[in-house]
C-alpha cells in the first residue's frame, strides 16, 4: 500500500467519522474531504470537485426542484382524502389498498424523499383508533411504504448514483433506466410480501399524537391555481421522459429536466429562491462531494487493491448471488449506523465493482443492488424514517424489530435476485 493510498483512506475514514458524529452539518464532511485531498496532493481542484459538474448530479439537483414543486399540488389533498376513506372501511382489503396508495404516491416523489415520508406518517398519525383497522397496523407498513415506489419510474437519485459509481470505476456499462426501474420493482414487491405476511401479527394499540410539523405537512392543501398545477405535472412528466431517453439522446436528456425547472420558474410555480434552495439542498452537496472522494480512492489504486484482495479471499467460484447479497448487507448496515446513505454507497459500491472486475464478472448488477441497498436498512430506529415511525406508532423495540428485521432480509433477497435477473453477470 502506497503513501497516497494511506492518505486517501485516512481522509475517507475522517469523512465517515464526521458524518457519524454529526460534528458538521449534513453535506459538509465530503466538501472538507475534497479540500484535504487537494491539500495533500491526492487530487487537483478540478478532480476533487468534479462531482459538481457531474451530469448525474446536475440531473439530481433539477429533480429536487421539480419534486418541491409537486408538493404544492392538489395531489396532497386528494391523497389525504383517499387515505381517510380507506381507513374508515377497515379490514385486510383496506390495509392493502392503503399501502398501495402510499407506494403509488412514492412513485412520484421517488425513494428517499424526506418530505413525502413526513407527510405520510403525519397524515396517518391523525387516524382515530378503530378495531377494524388499528392505526398501529398502518403506521408501520404504510410508513415504510413511503420509501417503496409501486411504479418506480422516478429513480433519478439512485439511477444517477449507479452511473456515477460505474463511471468512477472506469466501467462503461449500458444501464437502461427502464431496466433499472425493474430492479426497484423487485425490491418493492419484496416489501409488499412482508406486509402481507405480517398483517395478522402487527400490534393493535393506540398510537402517539402526531408531531406539530407532521400534522402541518400532512394536512396541507394545494397552494397553486389549477393551471399552475397542470404546468407542474407536465414539467414532471417531461423531466422523467428526458431521463428515460438519456441513454439515447445523451446530455440532452439532462437538459430537458433543466428546461422543466425553467418552466416552473417562468410560470411562477416556484420563485427563484425556492428553486435555488432546492437545487443546493444538502443531499446534493453530499452527492457531489463524495464523487470526488470516490474518484480519489480509485486514482490511487486503493479500490483495485481492495477489490483484488476481496476477490482473492472469495475465490474464483463464489456464487454471484451470495457476493452481491453480502455487499448489500454491509452497505445497508453501515448506512443505517452512520446515517450517511450516499457516503456509504460510494465506499462499498466501488469495492464491489472492483471485486466483480477481478473475478471477470459484469459489475452492473452489483452496482445497482448495492446503490439501492443503501436505502434498505431501517431495522434500527436511529434514522429519520424509522425513528418517526417508531415514535408516532408508539411501538416498543420488540414490536418494531418483529416487523423490520424480516422486512430487511426479505427486501435484500428480492433486490439481489432482481438485480441478477435484470443484469445477468
């Protein structure tokens, strides 16, 4: 191991520790790490901060603004009415339909949308107790459903990261967005399967009162006139189409999303300050910063070194399913423990890609599964969504683990299988 490798590894470890300890605001540690890479001569300014000109990061920033605009539409009001109508009916059918409605809503907002899960859990927390369908059965299932799109066509965040990690590893891979969406569908079906299995054993008790913030977001109504809502929906559809066609039309696909944001600005759906705040959100700073760190680890040869070592340890006849499943567990566990999903993905995905390359395997399936697995922890109530679900649902830790631990393994098994089916190695 060379001195450059050691320094790059130390900077990466320092970044992870800062993220874990919350000593700096979210998004700041990767920026500090990029500066240290320059100071110690591991990368120049252009390379260290290359993530800020990365096409996929630009696309993610554009989608952040579009999703913020969607939150102003009457979709929120219609969603609220639908959920309460179903809750009043009660029973297994209403239980399944409520989960499906939440998953359908997640299709618009995408996996990992904080605003969406806060809205969903806040709304569900206002449900009165009913023996027909206790809210404690819904908070757990529909709460986590806010992270699982039923129709995963808005996969901008995860899809962009897959392209970024493959690109940083020097792998040229054809990853059609529709095929990647199918991998996400396998994950969502695994989640739905666990909900069906656990229906009868979910707890039946009153829930805690909603937080003021959740109540406010959950009961919000549309703040836009009808024509502006139509503009917002059209802008979202255009941006998604651009993303889907990106593999065929190149960078123009990213520009379509940017033009959609411009339409939102010109029509007054959002003002410039709102758009600026959305596209410079901390998650964008985090995503852009860790690309530079990942590139530095690769340029020093550390990633290839670790990949070769892992490949040698596993041997030439390791089952691809077991290898990917193991990397998914490592990624999701560390993401859960550190609270840094994207940072953890950028640590483990390049290692898995290098391992596959050294074993002579196509790394696309591994990259897709590992990136998505970063959002598949939730078995510990130490992150925003699981913590809010446990608190609002008034669950004890035994009740919480009884649902989340089976959910964790069922989803990762489905994710691994889906990745290998859609992207054979």
